[in-house]
C-alpha cells in the first residue's frame, strides 16, 4: 500500500447556539498587560440564533481506497501539512508509521517542537486511524489493549462560572454523574494582586466544601503565574488537598517548577505544551513535577505518547493526557495500565464543539469512557451535520 495524497478537508455547517459557551474565563499570561486583559462578557444568544462553524480534518489517501482521518486540526498546521509534509509522504508505506515519524523529525531542524511537531502529531494520529482501518481493528487493539476497560475520565470544568454558589452547584452535579475527579481553572494571577489571590484560594475552598473529602480536585493556572505567587497560593490551598496544581509557570521553566513544588508542598502537573519524550525526560530528571500531561494531538502523536508513557513509567510518574481532543488519548489509555495512565481529561463545555461534525458522541457515563470499537480511531464525519466539505490548499 502507498500513500497517494495528504488532504485537508474544511468542513462547515450551521448549528443552533445553545446558552453561553463560556460563563467565565481562566487567567491568561497576557493579563500581565492591562490593555490586553479584557473583562469577560459571555455571549448570550437570541432565541433561535444559529452560528456557522468550520473545522479542518486531515485525510491520508492511498492506492487501496483505505484512508486515514484525524481532526479537528488547528489552522496553523494546515500549510505545514499540505506544503511541507505532503510531498515527503507521497509513495510512502502508510503502515510504516515509525519510519515516517523519524523521517519527518530528521527533515526539519525545527521539528522537535511547536507547530511542526503538532502537524506531525496530526499525521501520526491519521496514520494510526488508517492502519486500524486497513487491519480491521480499533487502534487500542493495535497498541496491545485492552488493558484497562473502561478508562476513567475527569471532569474538566473550563468555562463554568466561578461564582461560589454556581461553582458549588456544578461541582455537586458532576460529582453525582460519577466523575471521580474535577479540574477547575483559576481566574486570577499576579496582576490582580492580593485580592485576586484570595479569590483563587476561595475558589479552591468552595470546590472542596462542595464535594467533600472524597473526590480529587485539580486546579489549572494556564502558565499565568510566577514563582512567588505560585508558592503563596500553593501553600494557602494545600489544606484543601489539591491532587495537582497545573502549569503555574510555562513547562520549560524546569527550575521554577521544582522550586514551586518544593516550597508550596503540593503536587505539580504540566505537559500539555511539552513535545516529545526528550522534553518530558528533562522534567522528570529534575524532579520538577508529579504528573505529566502530554497531549497526543501536540506531543508527537499516538506513537510519541506511547514512548512518553514508557519514560513516565520508568520514573513512576503518572501520565494523564491533556484533552485537546479525545479519540487518540482514549485509545492510548485503553492500551496501558491504570497505574501508568490513570485518567483522561474530558472538557465538559468544549467536547461538544470538538466533536460537532462527527458521527456519534464520545461521552463519559458514570465518569468512565470506552474507546470506539470501529476500525481505526472511530472518527467519522457525519454528513447530516456538514453542509460543505471542501479540500483546501
Ligand atoms: Mg491545562
């Protein structure tokens, strides 16, 4: 079998707008600049309002009518996939995924990180989808699974209101749905001073008081803090037993992460912005983190997430993949032991948008997920949800 084309499909369709997509925003690194730190105003739709959406999907075509599909793919990756990688892949054996990965890594001196590696990730995931379809097996079986069935999901609460009563109501609602853990997102950072820090602490307290002692609670600072701020807030939330403090500073600041971990005395997580096993190993060698969160959509694909899992397992540090999308992470999770990969992230408000053009809907039940049993990843475009599908350059 040979690859004959690498195509980007722009898929669009119109949907009713249901409720505000986000009720609150998270803290952002740009909050350091007041002119870029906008107050959040949720969009409240008019009755009957509809909106047009577009997503990109990557399709790999072959001379045997077997194809591989992956997406949604982020816009900046499109020109890299189409103009840089397509010509390399034509005539390659699509089942030789490791060879293609290594070829692409060696081909560009900047391949090790950023948009190039993210584009490689999309290709890798599409190739695993293709291989599953060619061999008639779901990807988790190609990877050696099932090992854990089902896979635990944690409820990621990005976009929900942080007003204390609303937060408590939502926290209890998702606890009752069977989620063993929840992640909430800080709204404030150093630019908001002592008052903002106290509001962050109050959010953690409200979440813990709402769910009681049992559930794990995680808290995400989205790269927006600094070391003194993270140590201060980290120490003040320690009594509420966070399962982790996520991305207090960017993931390449290894020394800072270790300092925060040591001085705040709470577990630290990072990794959704890490690329490849080598960057993960640097953090683990430094004893800087307690949890790695590499994302198969960005870190180098399914192939690389497996290698990252091996590295993490050698250090006895759990891998909890970030939830940019879900299908790839779920197949990898189902093929690894729960002590190596204990849970995947399910973004409650974002997943309906990630999956809007797909047939079916991956939705946790009782706080757990099962990977699709169809050959490949189980990503299929639903013609009833798309009115236009066109190839783009
Ligand atoms: Mg995060």
